[in-house]
C-alpha cells in the first residue's frame, strides 16, 4: 500500500512539473551586425513576429 501511495505522488509530481514548465522560444537564424534578423515563414505563421526585429539593444 505504501508503494502505491509513493507511486501516485511521484506521478502527480511529474505531471505538475511538466504542466508548469516554461517554454523557450528560440530562433534558428543568426543576428546581423545590428542585432536583428528577419522572421522565418514558420515564425510568422505562429504569430511570433511579423518581419525584421531586434534582439539586442544598441
């Protein structure tokens, strides 16, 4: 009975961890000399960006 309780607690903890983990959005391209780049077609379809944008402020 104790093993079952520990197993249930472990499974619940894993589910909560996976449900609340943060997502990281990275872009596949490099940055130009101004610290920006154009969005890929895939990123535009997902609504992540709309064109050229900066990642580093001057």
